[in-house]
């Protein structure tokens, strides 16, 4: 590996956040994720990596409906660090049948984010389709609405069946059946879906809460069924991802901000910020990595130039959106560290598969366990 360029955490965070702050784009979602104009919804306003990051408040949602002026102002409530929310019934709040919402976030000093837009769920999106989920890139720690068109069931006929239940499980992370959904022969009411139209059913969940886990999740397995369990769809799989880079623009893993060798660690890499022009042409990215200044514990033994086939997946980064890639693991496990190993830093080089095109090396400080 190349000689270290030690970057303190604060500087490395800037590596991720400067470009994002320039745009000031908030990340906005709703609960339920696929919402109707006539129901009460909560709009979550995530201001990390905007000019309102770490604002003490008050903050306001400035918004309008259906392309009209953004002349409605509503004070937001604090939910979490850099996360605010407002609760409205769109049709009542805007006084029209809402199709779209356009908004921005502002404080009392005139500092604003860029504008964002939200769309009311359109039932026609389900014409000829059995299942869709919203948003299409589902995040394991945020609301996901899974919409089922019973008239398009791919196994047993569920047209007109009421109620409909979602039976859910998780295999990749070994979480098994979703907590509290009961047994197959005695399904719990908490597994019931909400009817939102003719043969249209919605199940809105936050995957980690639904499974009562803090583990990152890569997939939901599910099917839709009647109460008795003698009519159902075939199995479905819904991929899940980690929170996007705007959620962690100041950190190098989801939460908390500081991490030890035992914490789940997510490293994000923004290819468009790469200074090596040859790297920008790569579509598949891999890492070279080691621990501490001495560059120990290479988890991919052998030559850095050519990975063994069995090592490719361990080194490969996952594309998230646009130019953002990530890799996620627990350092103690990934690097096969002995219990008494004093992990002080992680070293990374980003590269193509062949190892010919590379970034500079970056190092990230790791906290010592208490």
C-alpha cells in the first residue's frame, strides 16, 4: 500500500461534505412513505449537509401545492439531531386536492435550503402491477410503503379479499420472521395491511423497527395472504440500503458519530470528488485496507494487484446513488482482530478491480473502547 496521508476525522468529513453543502439539498421523506392527500402524514426534514445543519431553530417548512407559490409556513419540531418534522393532512392544509408538494426549509434569519418536492401516491401506478415499494430505494432505518394490488396476485386469487396481511421475514441477516406478526395459523393484527383503494393495500414499515433490531438490513422477504393463510402470493424480495451519504456527510458510518472496533462501520466514497481523473471512469470500485500506522491485518491476503475470486466480494464497494459508493462491516470481524488488539486507525485506498487505477490512501481514526 502507499504511504499514509493521515487525515483527522474532521478533515475527512469535509472530504464528503463540501460538495453537498454547496447545494444545500435537504433529504425529505414521509410517514407513510406512499401517502394520500386526505390522510394525516408526517414529513421528515433532514438538514444534515445543508446550510441549516446544526441549527438551533426554530425551523419552518415553507411550502405550496400543485406548482403554486410556496406561501405556507409551518414551524417544525425537533425529532433527532438535524432531523425535524411537521404533521399535516395535505388536502386540508393546502385547501385543494393535492397532487404535489413543493417546499424548502428556513430559519428566522433567512437561511434556506434548496427546494424539494413530494408527490401524493397515484393509484394508477399499480395498473397491471402486483407490488411496488416507495421509495424505490428503500432504506432500512426509514419508512417504506409496500403497495399490493390484490387483483394481480401471482399465485392464489386474492381479489376482493379483506383483510390482507403481509407475512415478512429476513434471511440475509438471520433475523427470521418479523417480530410480533404471530404464527402462520394465527396471524397477528399488527401484520394487517391498510386498504387504500379498490384491491389496493399498503403496508408501511420502518424495517429495523418492524424487526426490533439495530442491525443493518439488506433485504425484506415477504408475501401477501388472507387471514386463514390458505391463499397467498409467491415470495417477494425487497432490497434495502443504508442511509445515503447526505445522512452521514459528517461521519464515516451511520451512527453514532464516533466508533470503536466493535461498532458497525460504513465507509462512503464519493467518486465525483476523486482527484485522480482515471478513477472517475470506473463503474466497479474496490478497497485496499489495513489497520494502524504499521498497515497490519490485511483482510485480503496475497497480492494487492489481483484479488483472488474468493476475496472480490469482501473488497467490493456497493453503489448507492449517483457517484456514491459504500462498504459496511464491523472492524473487529472484518479484520479478524484479536480481542486485545489496539485498533487506532483504518487505512483505505480506493481502486479498480485490476488495481492499476487507485486513489491516494486515507486513514480514519478509531476510538478506543471504554
